[in-house]
C-alpha cells in the first residue's frame, strides 16, 4: 500500500508540474501582450512597461517560467508604487486592477465554493446512492421505472433551468424562502444554510443522476457474484446480504467518483454560482475574464486544475483503501 501511495503522489506532482507549464504557456506566451492584459485597459504605455518589467516578461521564456515556479514554491516580490510587496508561497500573482494578491482573492472566495460543493455532495450521495440501491433491489418493478424516469429527467435538465424553476417556484410563487443571498458561515450559520439550500438542491439533484446509475449497476453486478449466492444459500437474511456485502462492492466506485466531482466542483459550478449570486471561484473566474484580469484568470485556473488533480489522486487512494486489489495491481 505504501508503494501505491508513493507512486500516485509522484504521478500527481508530475501532472501538477505539467499543468503549471501548460497554463503559463497558454496565457503568457500566447499571441498578445500579457502586460497589457495584466495591467488593464485603462493603463497607459508607461504603466504597461512597468508591469512588464515587474512580471519579468522581458526575460527569456525559461527564465520567465522559472520565476513563475519560484513564486509557487517559495514566493516572490512585487513592487506597488514605492513599496515592495512580498507574496508568500504559493504565490499566484498580483492583480494590478484590484491592487491585491491573487492568493488573497482566491482564499476570500474559496469558502463559498467549498460550502456549495460540500452541501451538494451530501445531497447527491443521499439521493443518488439511495435511489440506485432501491432501483437494483426493485429491478423490473414500478419503483425502478419511476426512479429511472426521475434519473433521466435530472440528466436531461440543464442545471440553470432547474435552478430557475426552483427560484420561481420556491421564492417567487410559494414564497417559502427569500431569494438567496450568500452569508458566510462565520457570520450566521443558520442563514448560511438557508441561503445555500436551493443551490445545494439544484446542484445535488443534477449530479445525483449519474450516481444513481453507477450505484445501480455496481449493486446489480455485486449481487450477481458467486459469494452473494453462497450467502443466500446458507440462509443469510436479505438485508444482511445487501448492507454487509452488496453495498461493500458498490461503494468503491462511488467514493472515487465523489472525490473527483468534489474537486471538479471547486471551479466547475460556474452556472450555479452565477445564477444564485454566490461569490465563489467560478464567479471570480467569469469576472476576471470579463474585465480581462490576467493574473486572476491564471490563478483561478491553476487552483481549479490543481483541485482536479489532487481529487483524482485522492480518488485512487480511496478506491485502493476500499478495495485492496487495486493497490496490489
């Protein structure tokens, strides 16, 4: 198991290095003037030249990328007028338009995105795994057909359409809830939960469809194995067979997919964040693109990519912990 962990960790670090090179090349070496994009449209030629010097864009390409990596590993210095600001590692750059370090911007937005992803994770696991197991146990019956229809509806309904329908039904017509306004957990936990309830349900219901299908197929596959038939032949109760043995075989792929989706949601819930006005990473990325704030865009893309890579490595480790045969392969 230790060898498996070291192998997956080394692979993740290599992918992160390649990711940083790809992101830097895509945004800083592409045709155009990255200094102008970083400085903003209102900058004059003198300010653009100053930003170019501060970012080291006059240096050779490998030197530029070396400074970029240095910022990620050990931090780097940026001049702001007459002062020199030190950006601690991992330094994701300096937003000249916001006059703020990109790391600070991301750390300020991260709790909102994490709150949305974590609450949606609970909902899609409860709905998806529960309906998947129920469909497998009621195979061919009316219950399975009804759950299949709901799964297809969740799969075919875009998340922004579902969110708009919930907003109109729950907030406008029924007036059960006020229109969501994000409140930090530290300010008011109760209002934090109430204002995130609709975004959680929207994203959780949308994602639950694939978990229902995955759980159903994994459960049916496990129930068809020889050792399950042996347990039944020895008179083991159906509940014990399902809970202690069938679900054990269905859990590993669900756990692995959950880890990957949680990492993807750190920046992939752009539509949900924009629809409900949640100040998370996805909305920050959209705002950075809209005002052409290059350091913010690069920083958010790096964080989202790193979250996906780390989530993939974590998914492999969780899968191996749930099924030791994976680590021995």
